[in-house]
């Protein structure tokens, strides 16, 4: 590039002329523009960025699993671990405490003690959703189901009919048939829907008379129950004693137990019955007197009433 010395120029016009010559000769130098520098990422800054990303991921994963765990704790319950061996009602209440629903199933073939829980489904310690079923397997046959009145009878009752549906399980009061004949006692009990069984009693002057009954008179039993009647048998006559010609003396039974007095009278050949009298002379069930009184002589087979104390 030509060099022009401007030192000799003394005025502005000379300077201007010199500049024009430089432009015409193409000697103009345009400084080259430097390209802008790209920012450089240092190693320390990169590590910091990676560390921040890692911490963010750990927090995100931990938060997710923490939320799932909290959610599971709010929607599930653990089956209690103390149910096996408990009575069914105690186990049922225990399951309810954990906001689970107990389902009771009875196993008649189980060798466990009747009424106790022998197995739990799902097993104890298992996670179950709230209000989920927990099956309690209980040893034994379980309670008998309550009979249901047929709908036809219920409809008839509510329709204004005077017909009252019969009770599904009714009770019957056993009547007193002691000292009745066997035939009459059987007829009276059968009319009430009771079954009758006979049992041979002691020999007496009159055979075929009810001497005792089980269950006792005035007991409440279900229809179809069995009543056992003890019926007197015939007394075998001896060669020395002829019943038709024998007078029997009534003993003094006052103060003795009524059942003993009745048995002794029957063994002696007299028919015995009894009645009660409210008194404090003797303890309840003991003999106050007899009718006919003690010392009376009666023909064989005559009836004697034993009066017993009642307080």
C-alpha cells in the first residue's frame, strides 16, 4: 500500500487532497471485525448442573413413593394377628375395629373346639382394602337358622283375616297326669302334641296307674317332646294273704318325706294320692297328716290321700 506523508500539509485543503488520492488508489484499509466469542462452559459449572438434576430426580422419586405409601395406608388395613383361637363374637368385634367386614363360616368337620376361630382368610397380617371381607372359619355346626313364616301366612295376617299364623316354635305346659289311668294320661298328653313313653313302676293295688312323670307337671316343653310315664304294675298275691279279705292299717306318716309315705302305702296294698296344704308345722314336701287318718283300717286297694306341707 502506497504511503503518503501528510506531515508537509499545512492547511486543510492539502489534507483533503491527500485523502482523495488515497481513496482513488484503493489503499483504504478496513480493519477485520473479530467474530464474537462463544461462552465456554467450565467443568465445575457442569458438575453443579448434573448434581442439581440428580437431586431433583431423587426428590421426585421419593415424593412419588411417599405419596403411594401414604395413599396405601389410607385405603388399606392389616388383618389382625390374634384372631385364631378366639371365640367367634370376640373375633368378629376385633375385625370390625380394623374397619374390615367379618364373614363367619362354620366348619362341622373341624377338630377344633366348637365356637372358636380355627382359620382366617386372607391370612393374618395380609393387607386388605378398607371394608374388605375377612372370612372367619369357626369350628362347629353353628346356630340353627331361624324359621321363616311363609309369605302366604304373612299376607293373610295383614289382609285383615282372623286367622292367626301358628307359632313356628310353640311351647306346651305339661299337665299333671299322676294317679290317672295310663289310657287317660296318654290321651290327654297326645291331645297337646306330646309323645308318650311308658316305664314299669312299682307293684300296687291298682295296676296301670301313673305313679310318676318326667318332665314334671307344669313344665314348659316344645311340641313333640317326649313325656315318660311310670305306671304301676300288678301286685302278686301271696298264699298267706288274700287281698279281698284283708284289712290294712294306715300308718302314722306325719313328719316323714311325702314320696316315702306314698311308696310305703302302695307297697302295703293301698292306692295313694296327695294334696298340699300351706302350713309351717312341717317343712315343704313332708307329711302333715293322711286322710283317712293314721290307725284307720281299710280294705285292700282303698285310696289314701297324703297331705303334704306347702310354704
